[in-house]
C-alpha cells in the first residue's frame, strides 16, 4: 500500500455570502457523510482548471459563478483505508494528493444542479466551516482540519 502513489487531485472550499461552506451528500456513501467538491486531475490538467471542472461536473456551478479567493500553499494528502485501496481507482493509488482552492459562490442557490451527466451527490447544503470535520468520512477528518487551518484567515 505504502508503495502506491497518490492520485493527483483538487478540492474546493466553496463559500456563500454568509461564509458557509457547500457540502454534498455522496450518492455512493451509505454513511451520513457530507463532503466538499473534489476529484482527480486529468493527465496534463493543471490544478485550478481541474478544480473548476470538478466543481461544475459535481454541482452544475460554472466557472463564471465563482471567484477564486486563495490557493493552499501546499498540497494535502489523505490515505484510503486498506479495505478501499483495491476498490477505488483500479487499485492504482493509496489516496489522493490534493491542491485546495477557496472560492466564493457569486451565483444563486437555484444555479446549483446536482443532476449532472454523472451525478455524485443526492443532496447539498451550506454548512458552518467548523462542523466540516464532523461531517466527513473518518479517513478524511485530518484533511478537513488542515483545509480549515489553511483557509482560516478568510473564514471570519
């Protein structure tokens, strides 16, 4: 497991006007877990382009509906639990190495559309930033704490 590489990826902490964070409930997750938009980068794709693409693919929010506030100064990794390594990404990766972006949503809630080409979420809501680590699957809790620490200056 430890000899497998990390999958290059991007993540988005999307804030509304009240500094609440967009989270979605994954379709494929049996547990009551909510996550921020994130996903793997295509070969040759830069992290910002990948973040904007993932955001639109997962939420229907187009790049013109967001303003990029900040980019994390370093990548953040998470490891999959041993029982998931062989099930996700054809067993090629041990987890993800993510570049995180803080973005402001400048659209309306009505612009959010989970009925995308390949839906990943079946519900969404705006959440208090401090609640994020309690909402995510256990193996991503530290990642979410790190994202919160990095973007704390902009969260009020």
